[in-house]
């Protein structure tokens, strides 16, 4: 299991939330370099299967981020597994629960919002 936080977190909520739930996204190679066609235009790929939101509500997350008065309006990260790990849905929920306990230690559940889509 790998947990990583990304350096982004400024701006409105539509961008990050819609990216996480989008059917079509930009295509990257194994080195995370953007794949371009012969004319230099970025290529896209259709996610299969589509992302499944297992915690949180996309529109509520967008709204919360949009009303945040701070410079840094959200924190984004990933909890990922190697394909051969193949956690069950119950195990995924347990990981999310433990992550929230650690990441938001000392906060009541009504003091933070977590949005968790599962993507492959």
C-alpha cells in the first residue's frame, strides 16, 4: 500500500472532483509523461471501469471547496495498492476508516470532509 499527498490544493472544487469522477482523462505513459498524437495534441483514455465513489458526495465536496476562504482550499492524495494485492471492498472501507482516523486525528467527523472514489 502506498499513501501519497499531492502538491496541489488551490482553487475551486470542480477541477479536482470532476477529474476524479471523469469517464475520459488525459493519457499518460508508465513514467507519467503525457502521451501525445503525431500532431502533438494530448491524447485521452476512457476509464474502464468507471470510478466509483465509495465515500462522500461529489457536489458536496465541490461546494465545500468553493466556499473555503483559505489559500489552500483542499488537500489531495491517493491510497493505492499493487494490482496483486486486490483488496476486498470491506478491506478498502477499513483502510479508508483508518486513514481518516489518522489524517483527521482529534477532529469530530463533522469537522472534515473526505471524498473517496475508487479508480483502477
